[in-house]
């Protein structure tokens, strides 16, 4: 039994952890390219439609290639309706998020995104996807770890502190921006961003159930992106009627769209797989990590300064991750041990009497 546990450890713990971290890195890459393209005049509405379409084209052959030998349950009308509903949810959340950042500030968006683990944790409890026993060490670990991750992420955003690394050619860092700076659309922007990340948490909850009922990630993501394209194209055309905005040249905008559609969209596959394997709280707990990754990538690729607040926040986030992962692993071990005991323990009537 011990050898079986060791053999399964890589699939149960190491592989999901590595996959989620890689997804956060690719998401940061998408954000960097998107920011560069929009600064040169690309509309975020155009970006959304084209990236959805590219993702649908990329995952169409993937759906057949990866599941050609898999016996899948019937793709029912009920499953399609769920995916279509998830596409509406995903499209609306991105609209709220982009608009919120547009009228407020990206720093506010980064801060409020860290509410996703708390939103998801609360919803998972409400929908009975997470069991909370306050006297249980695993439940206490998940609660404390989630809180630590959120606190650490807020420290990265809200507290710069003294600089530790300053490039000679750059004196002002993006992390010096403060949440308290007065802006006209701050309150409304914050509300829209809060709605965005609440919808993301709802998406995690319902996608987790859909992935369990239809365990074929590539098929789900392909249909999801087709639905996103069908939903977003007419809506974005109405909101962005200027046809010249829809012309994309061979520049940063094209690179950003292709990257988001072909590489960034793999995050949806990994998230869908992770939701089925580990649950929504596990997937959402990686959200604050993106801030630390963005800060590190900013230092390496953009020449941003590295501040003490980022280092302190990274340490706290790492501690939060360790505590959450320990709690999840302990809970899974308890479930495994209880199931093994129920199978291996002989019933009283089968136990021979002592003579």
C-alpha cells in the first residue's frame, strides 16, 4: 500500500502543482503581450473575439486527437447547455474585468483578483464541494493557507517598501502605484472588478461539476471556445462598430492574439483538468501567485525594480500555498485510508472466534 501511495504521489501532487504554476506563468505572458498591443491601439473587444476564434481552431483537432481512443459519455444537450452557460459567464466576467480596469487602474484589478480564492472557498462550502470541520487539521490548514495567500498578494500590491534591485535606466516602478490615489471611476471600477472575480469563482464551481460529468477536457474547451466566439462576435461588433479597429496587421496585436489563442488558452484545459482532479479551491488558490510571477518577470524582461514588499509577499504566499497543499493532501490521505479500511477490515461475522 505504501508503494502505491508513492507511485501515485507524482500524479496526485507534483503534476497538478507544476501544471498550475506553468499556467500562471503563461497567463502573465498573455497579459504582458496584451498590454503592449492595447497600448498601440488594439481594442480589447477585438482581442477577445479573435483570441476565442483562434482557440476554437487550435482545439478542434486536439479534441479528436487526444480523445480518439477514449470511451466518452454521450455528449448530451444538457452538457451543451452547461457549456454554453459557462461561455456566457466567462464572456461577461471578462467584459466586467476589462471595463473595470479601463475606468480605474490595473493595480486595483490586481488587488481585487486576490478575492478569487476567498470567493471560491465560500462557494465551494455552500455547494458542498468542500467539507469544513473546524476541529479538523486539514480544514484549519485550508482556511489559514487561503487567508495567508490573500494577505501575501495584497502586500505585494499595496506595499512597495524600499527597493532591493533598481535598474540603472529606470527610476519609477509600476509597484509604486498606490490604491489610495484619487481617480474618478475608482468606486465603480472596483465594483465591476469585484463582480468579475466573483463570476470567475462561480465559473470554477460549475466547470468543476461539468468536468466530472463529462471528463474530456479538450472536447469541453473546444465547445466552450466555439460558444465564446458565437456569443462575443455580435456583442463586440455592436460595442465596437468601427471596422478599421478590426483590421489586424503583422505586429504586436497579431502576436498577442495568436499567443492568447494558441498558448494562453491551454490554461483553460489545465484548469478544467485541475478542477476535476483537485477541486475548485485548489485551482483558485494559485491565483495570487500571478502577482509574484508578474513582478519577477517585470524585473527580468521589463527592467522593473524589485521592492521589499514583493519579496515579503512572495514568502507569505509560498507559506500559504504550502499550508493549503498540506491540508488538501492530508484530507485526501484520510479519505484513502478510510476507504482502504472499509475494504480490508473484515466484518464481525467473518472474524473467527478465539478458542
